[in-house]
């Protein structure tokens, strides 16, 4: 079961494997208020991932200063529309493909999980690709105005 945990007082860049109630836990990114979004994987037998107190106790067992604000999860194995795991490509294959798919084409920039270099196919990847596209747009030069046109302000 995949958990998304909103927490404060946790280190950025966290990546942890263990044998606790949440055996895999890693930092997905910062929120707008200085907290972190963590992604965790649990099988649902050691804790109830839908119970905030269970998740809070599990996270604080190895991050005692953590303040768990909220948690969300989805049990894919119980989802009637889910039909198996995602694809797993050969080493290097996604990177090469996504670099080419997401390459700028003149003034056209691409964003979305399909062209993400990190977490392709996931919402985290869509956000990463969007940040990359916005940075490219902002870094690009505006074309000069046509002769006789009023200059654009801003």
C-alpha cells in the first residue's frame, strides 16, 4: 500500500529502508509551508495506514521529532479497476526516451508525467516536468517585436 504523508520536522532527502511498520519511506518534496511530503510503502498488516495515529506512531518510531499532519493512501490490490503492476524498462531506457520526448522544440516546451525524468508516470513526475518547462520558458528570450509595433512591457 502506498502512503502519502504530510509531515513537519523531517529532513529533506530522507530515504529509508527498514523492517518497521512502514519499511520504505522517502522524501518526495517540500510543501509550501516548510513541511515535507513523504511517500511510504506498507503492507497494511503492521499498521492501519488509514489511521492517522498509527501512521504517526510508525513515523515517529524512527523520526521522533516528526509532526505528522496528514496521511492519504490507496489500496491498489483492492481496487477493482487495477489490473497489475506498472511497466519496468531496462536500465537507461526511460531516461533516454523521456529526454527525447521532453526536449524543447523551438518555443514549444513539454510537461507532464509522460516526459518526466524522475518518477515518469506519476504525479510527482508531472510536477517535476512542469517545473522544468516553466524554467525553460522563463529562461527563453522573447522574440523582438515586429517592425513598427509598440514594444511589449513587462
